């Protein structure tokens, strides 16, 4: 039995790594000034409001929201208590969305 599980793990780990690798580099991408960002915080809606931004979706996620603001928005989000701020472009690519935001 253990022999089969070990072989499964040896096969699964490289496969998972290969599938996740394209997203790993962009998931931590620095926010682009004026572009939507993914905000992760205890109360993301409050953090976005405190940073003078606006949520653009999803609004039902308890610890994250995609938001937009002006050029200095990412710094203000961090100062307002965001745990992590990253470009939302990788999230769009994960969902196979391309084009411009409205």
C-alpha cells in the first residue's frame, strides 16, 4: 500500500508544480499604478474605503476584494492595514479573461 502512495506522490507533485508554475510568477506581481489590485485583509471593504478606493469585485469574498484607485492606491492600502496587495491581472489570466477593464 505505501509503495502505491509513494508513487502517486512522486507523480502528483511534479504535475501540480508544472500546472502552478505559470501563475506563481504573476501572483506576486507588483501592482500597476491605476490598475485593479487584489486586496487581502481582515476586512477588505473597510481597507479599500480607508484608502479612498472602490471595490470592483468580488464583493462576497470575506478576506479579499478586487479594487481600483489612483496612482498611490497600493501604498495607501498597505497603510490602511491590507495584509497583501498584488496586481489583479493574474486573477484575470487564471479565469482566462483578457482585454481592458471598464
